[in-house]
C-alpha cells in the first residue's frame, strides 16, 4: 500500500503509534546499557513515505559494515528520545526536535548488552540528509510499502537458541535483529497490531 509523504500520512502514523500499548522496561535487567534508534520517516524517490536505513562504516569498532537504524548509546542523563535525535544529527545531519517525534516502540534487549528504544520521528526535510563518513557508509530509503510486503520478513531456527531468528529481505541482503525486529514491529504497528518482538533472536555473529 502506497503511503504518500504528506500530512495525512503523518497523522495516520502518529495515531497508530499513540494506539500502540508500549511495554514498559521495568523487568529489564539493570545491567543492560540504554540505547536508542530512530525510525526516521522521510520521502522516498517516488514520493512514498520511507524509513532511513544506514550501512555502518567499515572502520567502526563494533558491528562494522552492518545494516542499522540511526542510533547509539544514551549519554549519562539522556533520555532515549534525546539520544535518538542526537544520533540522527551526528550520523545524518538531520536536526529534529520533540515536535517531530511520533511515538516509541517496545524496548529490545540485545545479546550484546543493550536495551534499545526505537523512536519514530518525522523527518520532513529530506534534502538535509548528509551522512557522516566517520559512522555511515551509505544511507538508504526503504519505502513503507516494501516492509509491508508478505515476503519482506522470514523466520528461521538456529542450533544455538530456541528462539526464532528474524530476517528482513532488502535487495540482495538479509538484515537481522535487532534492526529487523524493530522494523518488523513498526510494520505491525502500522497495521494496528500489538505484536511483540523481544522474543525474536539475533544471529550468533551479533551476540558480541
């Protein structure tokens, strides 16, 4: 389904996020470090609404060359929303504020010791996107119609875990959790479903 990048789509997505009953993080282990990512919505090349996906720079110390939503660790005293907005500025040159935030999704605990809060934001000025080469190798616009396809995601088993590994099919790549899990939950929120993703597994290479 096409979702034009316009005020009506913004309202619809904001309403879907508001209707989503987000799980709290009261039961999360205190040892997990807080982090946040931005599900940043902008215009695709075909004027559909798209989310921004980055390919991490190959020289980074952690998770180099992997697909990711813009984001990172929360600074001391920083809220997840503040962290997501700061990381958008640092990685893509997008300076947004609280008025651009449409909602938040469930926190996702990672095998590498982080609790990630996804923050949905509306990035109206897509011309302002300037990837920071120190952190981002490339930035891609994924039309929402793409993540809503029936064949966009699949689930597979691995011998190291009883939990299913989720994979998002993007062009010739397979994108795994946590990124795939967060995008999948956002897809479900758009459809009005309260689907949980904390039980979806990451591949073993992402456990460190």
